[in-house]
C-alpha cells in the first residue's frame, strides 16, 4: 500500500509544463527556447531515484521507513503567482503584412504574438489553476487604454477569463501607434503592486510583470533608463507592497538599427528585473553571449514559427515563476510542526515513493530555517519533479529529517 494511501498525506500534482525550479536556471533565453526542460535528469517511471541510497543521510532512508514513524500530515501547496503580461500593440507590429488566417492582412509579428497568446490562454483554460492568475495590458493598438488603468484584470484563467484575454488581441483589434513603454510600465507597476488576489486565486504568491515589445520606447534613451530603473527598484517590497519580478521578451532583429529594435536595452531590462539567467550579458548585442531577456528573431521565418518561439518564451516564464516552492501548512491535527521532523517525498507516475533528502543543492530546503513557511526543491530534485507529468510531492511529518 503506497504511503499516500496509508497516511492520507496530501500530495500535489506536478504539471511538468507548469512547475519550474526553485533555484536559478543556468541556461539563457535566446530565440525563445525553453530553459526549463530537464528530461535528461530522469527518464524512468519507476523508482524516483530519491532516497535510493542511505549514504550520507541521517534518519529514515526510504519511503517504507517513513510509514512507521509518521505521526501527522501537513498540506503542501505550490506557491501561487500573479502574472501581468504587457503587450506591444504599436504600429511596428503591423510591418511585413501577410495574409491573416482570421481575414485580411496584418503584420506577421502581430499574428505570431496574438496566436501564441491565444494558444497559451486556451491551454490554461483547459485546466484552470488556482495557483496562477494572469492579466494583460495592451498598449496602443486600435483600441487604446490609459496606462494607469486596468485592462484585463488578473484572474484564474478559466473559459470566461480566457475569452476576455483573447478579446483584447483578436480582430477587430489591430496594432497601431507608437511605443509608450515608459508610460505603460509606470502606470501598470503600481496597479500590479496593489493587486490583491480574490478566491479562487490563492494568496501568498509572487508578483510578475512580462514586458513584450518589438520596438524602442518613444523617447529613446531617457525612457529606456526609466524602464530599467523601475524594473530594478520594483523588485524590493516597500510600504507594505510586494516586490515585482520583471521579464522582458523582445521580438525583433538584433542586426537592425537601434532606432528600430534595441536588443541591448531589452537585455538590460531583463537583467534589472530580477530573474535573468546566471551569467547572461546585460550588454548583449546579438553576439555569442547569452541575453538577459527572451529573444525572438523573426527574420524570414513564417508567422507560425515566430508564434512557436514566442509561446515557448511565455511558457518558460510560467515555468520559472510557478517554481518548485510549496507552502508548508500547519498539521491538520493542530500539532506543532517540528522542522527537524519533516520529510519531502516524491512519487513518480506509476512508481514508488522516494524521500528527497534535505540538500540545498539537489534536494530541498526551507525558505527560513528559523520560521519555515515553504519547502523549496532545488537542482536535480526540482528538475526531476517537473519533468514527469503526474508525479506527486508530499510532506510527511513526524520522522527525523533525511539529510544528505
């Protein structure tokens, strides 16, 4: 009989496309490629590989051992995230007009970004996740909204909310106008910081802004500096408001004039946002180094290819912000949680329970050793858990913590 059936421990279904790592990724963002897939770390649906050796551990060393000493259970819930997607609806998105499958002719960049977002929203709506809220602001376009107002609010993406999100980018909406990116970020950042999740969206989450543009802010260098400084300063919680992580996605040609597309600005913006890949180059100019933003280069690619690359970038961001963080709830029986008697157990699809040792490199750790509120998976533990659709993470209380 499996551990979850014996103890009634609450598990969390890990959606491989949704859950990312708690530690920083070392891979970059060029050409919209996903840095989140680590299927090489685990290919078996049998043993999880965790707890398979007792070497270097203390306490129990297998899922079976935990059955005898477990005294209580604590529910672990994936840490929520609130994502505001800021989309460029300026006229440059309408350049290189091609036949639009929805009728007429529109810019292939706009068609690609629009279709990628439609696919993203439909995918979320197919399995609404109360730990992920998504909203959107479209700047400029044929139907303008004030930068200081809410466009599509942040909510759990069910069928109705997906429809509201898609309605802002589907015909008759067309891209037109300039690139008021500074005004948009200055207006939307306070709104995001003031956002308070309402049920069914879960509380206690991360605040995330995703900025997508194909151009240069209207006032050039001065606006760019303001945007970068805002992304940097917004990371820090202040005056009772949460910090915000900012991602940048650029859709443009790095070889073009910086008056049309400034990839270095976008790399600096991504670096300032607090979630750039380790070792990225904030001064990236299209060379062999790694940009700090997600780069999608249209070139001669058809709209469908650009769409796939942009969709990969958005899903990569979702992976990163959802993270391998789990809220640690008090035991259901009201007992005091002893942080030295907590174990994390992973069960792969169709496989056996395997404890994950406490290890800040490739196991798990607390967010705060003195007053833990979250369990965070790291390295290969995070990679393995997210690589296997249908795997479960469980928290077992009462047994001495297995430490690597």
